[in-house]
């Protein structure tokens, strides 16, 4: 679930003009004139401090078009916030009521319970679940909210999981079958500082909620939307249509969060599924302090800030978009070395050189692996032969590790070449040069990773053979007898070496393995080839991750701009 990038709460209604006042006029009276519909907990001082902190922390890692202007704008904005506005602000506070509303069965109560982390309001399949509204707030906010008129019509719960400064109110359904519930739902919306509207992929087109949303826009209510129970396959289409509807209803700036469909369940959802909503609510809540402003001068200064924050957020979003494009280019560039490595593995490249030579040596007349079966196709030898063969294959296993490591390292090197080429030159994506410059060569790391992966591959061969032997010990069919006889004559380690050599691409090893374990041979060889191909994919993935390490910068995240847009929305709600 994530907020749609570039979205902010709906614009509050413009405040009325402020008459001139003498210097000695009560600051709280000035604040009441300046602030029309504040988020109750957050004072202008809190909001400006938060904005200054976030603007100061904002960086522009990629040198894309417009970045110089954005950096200069950021510097001016930091100065304006720190030098002029912060000294002029005082404090005033009261918890903000966040009304969670929506249609029947949208999952409002489950969302509230999931944010809190326990069941504080009834949720289930029986309708309506919310017969009496439930308001939950932080225990330390009890004095701040104790006189709020909304408490007369709700059940109250306290939980430390709710951020100080906000109160979550689980409202009845807008389209409840009970008249009293519908009336209560609409009445509570009038008391909302923020409306968290919950809908589903199946219900987002219903007419009634959109009518209520339009009324909320006219009141200047800040609005966010949660699209609940969305099947992964339909997410792009549903979200696109919903965003179009939001634009049509004057809600293009409202945050949109998506909760995936988890199927039938009871109790709160996993915290990770609602974490973006919880984080967003936490950002709305500030420290418990009083709210005061300095009249008309402050109002004018805040109005001047708005285009700056908008411009900066747009620049941050441009960085995120460029980073996403670079990531896509890297993904496309990494696909070819993965495919090439798999072709090489299945073509027997691992068997070239030392592995093939060692196999020839070990299977020569009189050598430990010569004639592993007798004329009747039975494994030839006993425990003494098995011990000798186990010792004999140690160099072969070492050769297999070296050869597999070379193939894996080659895949990584090939990937690095293609990835660097994709980031360089006239066809490189915007910002690619910055990603390339921050990407150090990793030859030693590549070699170490390849050797570790190759050893893991040979260990997988031993594990797979022992699993086969364990299964054979449980079976009574002829093939199980054959596998047990092979283990006695050759030994598990030597049998694994034969299987790995066959997977590497030595035909004689494949024939020998088939003679030893029959129909189990081919699946075992294919498993080991697939395993090595997967390790090649992982090796290329390491190169891709190294290439894109710069892209993990928080200022390049998909929703990086939402932080500033949220700060701007709070300011708009306070002025």
C-alpha cells in the first residue's frame, strides 16, 4: 500500500482577510482570525519547523534538467523558514479528529484496528458493524480532548499506538441500512479535521460517497482516500480510474493509499499493509503545544511560501521519476547477461578445461571411477571402493568449484559491462551519469561472491544426493534398491561429484550417473543445472544492485515528494 506520488490533501477554503491590529493585540485573537480550519494538534510553529527540517534534509542526487534552480530554491526556502517565519510563530494545540468514513463493507473498522494494532472497534461480516462510533486517542491527550463535543456521541478508547495530537474516529456507514447510523455518519463528518475515506475496488464508483466528498471539498476539509481490498491484477486499472474520478471531483491533490486484498481473514491486518497510512497520520500529529501566530505579516509570509514548496516538491518528484527510469534501464540491461549465463551453463561451459580433464583422468582404465557398474548394470564395488572414490573426487570437486566460480564471475563481469554501457553515452537516461559515477568497481567482491556461490552449488549437489538416498531408504521399488546400491559402491560424496560433473556438461558423467541411479539421474542433473542458473541470476543481481545503489537514496523514493506536499497541506490547513 502506498500513497500515490504527487498527491496532497484537498485545498482548504480561503481564509477571510485580517484587519490591521495594534502591536499589543492578543496573539491568540490574531490566531483565531488567521486560522480557519487548522489540524488541531499542529501549530503554525510546528508546521513551519517541520517544513524547515524536511526542506533542509531534501537533496537532489541526480543532475537532471532544472536541478540547479531547484537547489537554489531550496536554499532560499530554508532561509525564509529559518530567518523570518520561525521567530514570528507561537504555539496553540488541540487533538485533530480524523474521521474514518465510507460505504458499507469498505473495511473502515478493520483499518482502524490495524492502525492501532488491536481490536478497538467491532469489525466483521455482519452489517452494520459500527452501530455506535468509536473514537480512539493517545492516553496523554485525554485532557486536550475531554471537552470536545464529539465525545457526547461516541465510545472512547485510549491506546498509545495512536500518535499524540490526533484522534481516530470510526464512523458508521454513509449508506447504512439504519437511519440513525446514516445521520450519525454525516454529522460526524462536520466535526472532522481530516476525513479518511475508505472504499474498495468494487464500491469506489458508488454515487453517494462522491456526493459527500464534493460537500467536504466545499467545506475545505482535508481528505485522504484508502482503496481497500485491491486484487493485484486489477490495481493499475482501478487506481487509474479512481484517480480520474478524484480529478473530476476536485480532489486531484488528495493522498491515495492502496491496501492489497489478503483474502478472508479475521482481526487486524498485518501492520506492514497499513504502515503508509499510519506513517502519514503520524506526520499529521505534532508535539503537544499551544497554537499562536502573528497576524497579517505571518499570513502573507505563509502565502508566499506555497509556490516555493510546490516548486520544490515538483523538483523532488522529477528526481524520483528520473530514478525510476534509470532503474528500468538497469533492469533491461541486466536481462541479457542472465540469459547468456543460462545458455552457457546448459551448453556445458562449466565442464570446459580442468573439469573435463579431471573426469578423463578419473575414468581412465584402472582409475577410481572407471567402470562404475558391472555388465548387468549393477553398481560395482563395496565400502572399500566407496572410501577410495570419495578421496579420489576431492580434486574433481575443487575443479568444479573453480570452473563454476569462473562462469559466475564472467556473468557478473558481463553484466557490469552492459550496465555501465546503459548508463553512459548519448542514449543514457537522465541521471544515469550520476548513478555511474557513484558506482565503484567490485572486482574483488564479485570474485568472492562467485566463489561462495560455486561452493554453495557443490554443497547443493551433496544435499540433493543425500535427500535422494534418504528417499530411497523409505522406498521398496527396484529403483530405490539401485540408488542404495550406488551409495554403497560409490559413496554419497562421489555420487554427488558425478552428478555435478554431469550437470556441468560432461556426457560421460551423465551416462555414468544414469547407469548408477537410473531414472533419478536426469531430474537430479536438471535440478543442479537450474540451481547453478539461479546462482548466475543472483550474481547478475548483485551487479544490478551495486549499479543502482544510488537509487536507494530516500530522496529518490517513489513517494519522496509526498513529505513536502504533506507539509504544504498542513500549512494550507492552518492559514
